[in-house]
């Protein structure tokens, strides 16, 4: 099997997290965060749908971090994103952050919206 080195050039990586915060590209962001390419912005949670719906055409997959525990994403939100051709995958925030980093390093069109622990 051939290995390929990770290339994060032109994108932010999620470097760490703790109670109530995430560290993205060296910057600490308190509360929820939306990470897309070179941009990391505060995110108001699952009720804050507008920035997620605005990802249409920019990404193919959105990893939704549900906090410390696994939870389902709201069906109506998942349906609206699917109609815009954005596949939403819900998982605990630590797993969503790691999955985002790996798939982004592969050059895929992904975003990550994380709820704090």
C-alpha cells in the first residue's frame, strides 16, 4: 500500500479541544465552531442553520460534532442539507474533529461544525 503524506496547506486543522473550547490553527474559539478550509468561525449550534446551509456548492460532506456524546442531527436539517447536495454525518465532536482533519488532508471538500464538550 502506498502512503501519502498529509497536506494541510491552505486549510485550518483542528488541533485540540477541551471543556467549552476548540483550538483551530493556533486560535482558541470558545463555544461552537464551524471550520471550512481557511476559515474557522464561532457557530451558534444546531439552531444556527444559516451558515451550514450556506456551505452548498463549497463542500460535499459536513461533519457535525454533537458534543461529548453521540446524538442524531435534526432530521429536517439533514434533509435540507441533502437537498443542497451536502451530506451530513453526526458524531461526537472529538471524532468529528479527527475525521475532518484526515479527510481534509486528503484534499476532500469537507467542513466541520462542532458543539463544545
